[in-house]
């Protein structure tokens, strides 16, 4: 069986759906909560769902039949403030699963984050070369917690400590797609702009407060969730690939590009409104992200990525405009 932590969430439930279609036996480690996350797995029910507080007993009882742990569960809010809870969830649990996989020789794939890059704003700063990772300076608690675990993993490898037979971390950039509806203020920009239009307005974008950067020219590496799932499946099919890798498209696109693509997918006129950036985001806002995908390609991943326009069209026309928007 394959264990997926966080599989009632966004990326995890999309992965669960694909593995279900592939007739894989999966066990979800997660809570359903009261945010409607059960809908994320309603159409692709896992073999079992185990609450995280029972994970130790479950692993002991099933250690001989688990072939991979895909660890996507985390407190992922970039505005998280409870340092103790974030450490317990994002660091301690990750270390526990790492050690268990190393001891039992089970493959381990986990979610890192592009938030580890902090205030980086030049292409060369978004390299996932191992000797660069220790120098990263995240801007928030969430990014820092992911950085802590990335460094722990590299230290384990460098010091010749026991490691899982396959170990891979993925630094997710700006992922968008179906099943993210429970995420509240952490929902993708694509969904937010779509909602702006559905409410009778136009997409609203933050004004630029950086000299030399025009309004709407802020750029991110937006990746369609289906492409993220393809990378994870490729890793499952290539057990000799180890390391920490960027997970983006390798191409930054502006927020204006995104807003126009949303308008096109909905079928309305291309219009935007620029608003002031809230004070809570000032000093924590990334004006540019672009994944350097060189190392993953060198490792053998050659599949083409979905363009921003195609991905947004898939998302809006295939999900958001339908009565049932879930995967």
C-alpha cells in the first residue's frame, strides 16, 4: 500500500484521485475536519483513513506491506503564527516518518516549498542545488519550518546516517487546480480572480510598491496541479531518483497574464482593478518566483508542463463552471 499524509487536502486529494484510478491501495493519514474536505475524496475513496494520532500503531501493524510514504500533510498557511504547533506538525512529524522509512526501508517522498526561498527575486537564486539550500532565508514561519526539514534531510545524507531507499523532497511553487476550495485565504490566485468575476466585478490585483515594477508585473511560477501529480507518479516509477527538487514549470508569468487568462476562460472582457497591498503582506511578499528545473530534467523528467492559459482553462471550464467542481 501507499501512505499519503494530508490526502484530504488540495494536492494530496488530487494524488489520491490518480492513485485510485490506477487501482493502487492507499491509506490516508489526515483529519476530515469541518471545512468540507470530505468532498475532496468523496469520488475517490481511499482504502482507509487513519487519524494522525494513531499513525504510530498503524505503521507498526502494517510495516511489511507499505511500499511508499508520500508526506504532504503540513500546516501550510504562510501567515501561521503558532510556532510550537508548526514545529510539531511540519518538523517533528516529518522527522518521525523519515526515521521510520529509513528503519523499515520504505520509500519517502515529501512536500517542501518554494516559500523556503524567502525574498529571492533573481532567477539564479531559485536553484535547488544542495549546497545552496543552507543559505536560504525564508520570510515566514511556514517557509522556515520547511527549510529546517530540508536541512535535516541533507545532514542525514551527508553524515551517512540511515536513509530511506528513495528520498525525495519537492519544493512546490504556486499550485492551482480543483479541490482547493477549503483553503480559505490560502486559496490560489486563480480561484480568487474567478470569484471576483463571479461576484460581478473584475479581477483585482495588488499595485506594485517597488520602483521600476509596473502594476500587475509581479510574477510567479504557477503550476497546474496535474503537473505536480505527474512528477510524483514519475518519482514512484523511478525509485533511484533521490534529492530535493524544485516543482514548478520553470517559467514565471505575471499576475496580469493570469488575470487575463481567467477573463478569457470565463468569456468576459479583459479588465482588472489595481488595489493597495495590505499592510500584513508588506515585507513578506514575493515579487518574482521561477523554479530552476534543471536538476529534475537531468534526473530524467522530460514531460512538458501545462501552460498557464491551458491550465486556467482546464480549471475554470472543467471544474469551476460545473455544478460539481471537485475532482
